[in-house]
C-alpha cells in the first residue's frame, strides 16, 4: 500500500465526516466533568498469570484484560458493542503511546488497541500508533479520536509519568511545561490536536516503577510485576488511582512515608485548576476485576 499523504488523509477525513454525521452523533463515552458531585468510573483489572510464560506479557491475556475493562467501563455486554460505543467507523484514530526506552508501552497493549479500532470499522490507513512523531504524523494531524496509553512510573521532573503527561509530545516546546514539577501539564488538553478528542485512557500497570535514582534511567530494582491496567474516560481519576498505588508501594518498600521528589503536582492541578476530571478518591468509583492480592487500593 502506498503511504497516504496528509492532504489525502484530510480530504478522506472530511468526506467521512460528512457521510458519517449520524454515526458521529451517536453516544460516545467521552469524559465530561459535570460538577462537584460528579463521580468518575475507573476500572482496575489484574491477572496473576500475565507473566506466567516469562518476562513478556501474554498477548492473549492482555487482550482479554483490555476487553473486560472496556466492557465494564461502558456497561456493554460484549467487547464489540463496548468498542462500538467508543470508536466509530468514520473516525480517524491516533493511539498515543509512549516509547521511553526503560519502560515503554508494551507492544501487546498497542497491538490490542489498534486491533480493536480496526474491528470497530476504522480503515487501517486512518489508524496510527505513535509517540514522539505525533505532530508530523498525518493520521494524528487529521485525528477525530485519540486513545491515550502509557506505563506509570516515577519521573524526575513531574513526580510520575502519567496519562496527563503523555500528551507533552503534542506541545511545540515540551520544556515549557517543566516548571514547578510540571504543574501546568493539564493545559496540554487545550492544544488543538488534542482538545475534545480523547475517547479512552489506558494506564499500564504491568511493571510500574515506584522509585528512580537518576533522570531518564530505568531502575529495575524499583519495578515490580503488578500485572494490571487502569482504564477510564477521566484521565485525572485514572492517574489519581495510579498515583495512590505508587505511593502505597513506596510506603511498603521503604517502611516509611517517603513522598515523591518532586511531588506529582500536576494530577491535582488538572482537577482544581484545569477542571479536566476528579482527583478526589471519594468521587472516583473504582471497579476492581481479577487478581486482588496486594492491589494497594
């Protein structure tokens, strides 16, 4: 297949949007914060057998976990119906992954998400998985829908690398967001390539890193097989639950309350300053599926 140009893709997207207006007007489960009393649903799913075959996660179990989580999140009875409520055939879909060498989004997660988007009826030339090249990627430039996925880890600038931070590659100058523990990361959601487009957030908790010893260095001794995924429509709520797990693991490991340095200010700020969702545990409906031992929440 010849590579599609940006001009061709934009033209195709416009035609599909015109022809698919009725589809796009159907109910899509995107998160909108409606007020102080709103609650956000977050699904935590874990599988004890995910790494039973060695150091690589089982691709089939990964797919099952994602499908089960999405079914519970949407309230649909089958994966096909669940995904059809999130992604429409008329969409152009960018799957924003994370390629950090130490702890990238597992290929099994990326491949499952892409397969589900294709199964929802989106043509392959309108689906792309990318990280650092999103601004130059014609699919992301024309995207009507985004799926946000990355692993959770401690981070030398922002406290934790989270779903909210994962969109920093859409910025013209990512370093502009680093001041004060990356406090302003919530503003990334206002960027034109991002605003109002995210349909699903998947925080990978397969082998999260709960402590680091140097910037941009993976510390295997501070990573463990949690074998989980956190899935939701509200990125703040998902990140908030992930942060609680990291903090609980740190308390267990260090046998004391050792705060992150720097603190993960951007998660609470995404709630209180940017109103992207809720970070308050009392306003988060946490649904736990599968293996529950040492879940920390």
